[in-house]
């Protein structure tokens, strides 16, 4: 039983990494690229790996820095007020309406 729970937790994506991927995708679209493959190709980034990053797969700090360089932005600009970092254990607030 414990093995099943451990396997399930490995498949669940970390909300922080998902937020990183979402931000990367937003920046790519803002640069006018409709798909990740063209952006990755134009900026000499591994296409399949870049696509996984946008989908919320874990990435190394060095990979993130290469991506920021491709966008020509600083870490401060990447993690500005538009970057919403989820707090572990906190439920998302929804608007009532």
C-alpha cells in the first residue's frame, strides 16, 4: 500500500514548477511565438525539453537561466508581480460571483 502512495506522489506535479512553466509559456507567447518548438529552435534550446518545461516538468536552475537569457530578461523580471508562486498547503482562493 505504501508503494502505491509513493508512486502516486511522484506523478503529481509540484505547483511551483507548474507556475514556472506557465510563466515561461506566457513570455514565449508575448514574444509572438505560437508554439514552443519554433522559439526553442530560434534560441538554440532543446525543443523537446523546452516543451516539457512549459508543461510543468522540473528544470534545473542553469536551464532556467538559459531560458531567461533567450527571453533577454533578468530573474527579477521573470519573478515580478505577474509570477504567482503557490504557497504549499494553501487552498486557492476563488471569486464568488
